[in-house]
C-alpha cells in the first residue's frame, strides 16, 4: 500500500480505495476536516511554553482547549492558525485575514 492509499470501509468490508479517489479525499480532508492538536503541537506552532499557553488562555488571548474526556485536551487547529495569523497581522499593523477564507 502506498502512502496515498487508504483502506475504506463500505459498510461490511475494508477495501483499498483507488489512488485518484484517495487523493481527492485527502484534498477534501485538508479543506473541511477539523483537526485537533495536542499540547506539544500547539507549543511548537505558537512558539510558547506550556505555562505561557495556559496564561494566554486565561487572559483570553489564545483559544481555549477542547476537553476530550478524562485528562486529555486538544486545540482546534483552525483556531490556533487563526490566532497565529492575527498575531502576525497585529505585529505588522495590517488587517487580519481570516484563515480558510475564500480567495478571489
């Protein structure tokens, strides 16, 4: 199985999806799927320490985490990317552009 091939479930059986279908599915996932990021990924994306992340959440400057149950939490990737985009725009005194907005 190549990196682009995945197993798909048709209701009863797991089958290999055709390569072209998987590439289209991969593009759709990139556009529409919500991804949840765990703390190490958020720390890397934000360039902040664990304590700084939680301080910024407390102050309302960083999106809050989502409770996954038990002691597990994650952040919505799109919200973290938007936060980063806003910080860049703020530092350059420009109007922030919504991440994922239509380009035209």
